[in-house]
C-alpha cells in the first residue's frame, strides 16, 4: 500500500499532468483560457482575485523553499531551525490566509452572481473543491503541526521534503511519507489529484503568463477627430448617394 500511495499514484498523476497539458495545447488551444467572467461582475472579483493570486504566489514560494531546499543549505547561510520555523510559520500563515479569504470570495461570487454561476461548469466545481481541500489541509498542517505541536512537532524537512526530492530524482522512498502524520499525507495525496485534474480545467492559464507585456512597445492612442494636413475630414459620404 505504501508503494501504491507514494510511488505509483504520484507518478501516474505527474504523467497525466504533463501529457494532459500537451494534449490540451495541441487540440484545445482556443479553450486554453481562464474563461473570464469579469464582464458579469467585477466588484467582488477585484477584491478576491488579487488576494487569492498573491496569496498563492506566497504559498507556492514557501513550498519551493520548504521542499526543494535542504536543511543543510539554510544552516550553511546561518538560518537555524528556530529562525526557519518562525519564518515558515508566519509567512505560511499570511500567504495561506490571503489565499483562503480570496478563494472564499471567489466561490461566494461564483455561487451568488447569477450569470457567473450559469457559466460555471462541473469541471470548475470539482477544481474548486480540490483546490479548497489542498489549501485548508496545508493551513491545518501549519497550525496543528507547527503551533499546537500535537503529539510532538513533526519536522517535515527530514521526512516529506526528503521524499519529495527523491520523487523528483526518480528514486522515491515510500517509507518517508508512510511515517508522516495523516495531515501531511492527505495534503500530498489531494495535491497530486489536483495536478492530475489541472490540464482539464481553467488552471492551465497559469502557464500563459503575459510575459510579452514586459517587452512589447507602447500602444499609441490618437484622437478620432485629429486633423491631418490642412483639410479637416468631412463627415459622411464625400459625394451624394446615387451619383455615378
């Protein structure tokens, strides 16, 4: 069972994630979009969207540091366990709260604004459910595992992080995740299932960041009534209608 949960399932989800995006890009380029609903309502969107997206940037950044950066590296630059713990907890809570509040606003908007709710597909509902579960489980692990320290504090950097790096190196050690608390296990499993769903939802827009906006030339706007030369353009037809 450990091999199935922490070797087979993660690699199957990773394969679906990669191949699903290739398929989606080749056969559904016109559907590669967020399917924006700003036209229907923008007051709640202006509040919820920045909170969610900036919160998720913090969450993803924290996971990259926590999972990919070994403990020995942070100790080498003078960041001890206690300092790292406080930085991770405070940063993780701030980013998690922002993402959670933003997601609640977006779900509330999607459920209460009629046109937005009508444009919501089954895929959207499933995606929101998995996304909310991943965020809430991550928040629970931060609060229960780092603040309440129920049953003793679990050092994920010596368990989950090592397993994740071994997974990316294609030498996964299933026993490391099997020893992790149930909260970390559920968080990892639901996250992998979300990755498997990712290519078939609006989440594909993550890989369509408008980086071209940073280098494109400025757009020059001109007045419609601008006079060109010495003659002001006439309105309507230059010649009466009907003249050959």
